[in-house]
């Protein structure tokens, strides 16, 4: 399966639609659409545009050139995040004091915190290599 076929199937299921629903939307047969999800045929640019509109994603996302961006509410601001940033925020919400720091300029602070987290991971990896265990 290609990235495109996997994403088409995943998005369709996420939206609780059948192959027949999407085929009707595209004005084609169910088996014709099914071939897209099986990776046996590739849709035209026009069909990709229709699918991108239907699922509210970019064509680049459908074809695997970019990752789906997620939105999170941080300090009453909705910000777009990558999968990594979104997962980081999910973990950060478990620590209210740290999460409170995001109140001013949340988009910038999320990126800063992720950089700090990566530096911490590198330091921990170096400690493991040098000392054989993690120093906290």
C-alpha cells in the first residue's frame, strides 16, 4: 500500500464513510474508488482536490509529502501543531505548573519547550553512554 492509499482509507474511516459514499461524492463506481485505497490505481489531480476538500486536508498530506497538523487549545488560543508538538502538549497538560507558562505567546513557547526537551533527551543519552545509567 502507498501512503496515498493508506491515508485515503484512514480518512474515510475517520469520517465514518463507506467506499460507496466517497465513490458517489466523486461520481465514480465503488470498485473504481476501492482501487485507490488498494493502491492499484491513482486518482487524478482533480480527484485529489475533491478528496482534499472533502477531508479538509491538503493534497500534500494525501500524497504523504506532509504530516497532518493538529490543533490544540493552549491558553485560550487555538494553535496548529505537528504530531510531535501535539503529543508534547498532551504530556505537558499533565503538569499544570509547566502548562501555565504557555499563557503568553503559546505557539512560540511550545516550540521553545520542545527544543529544551530535545536537549534534555540528548543529555540523558550522553549520560547513559558515559555512565551506564540515567542521572536525574
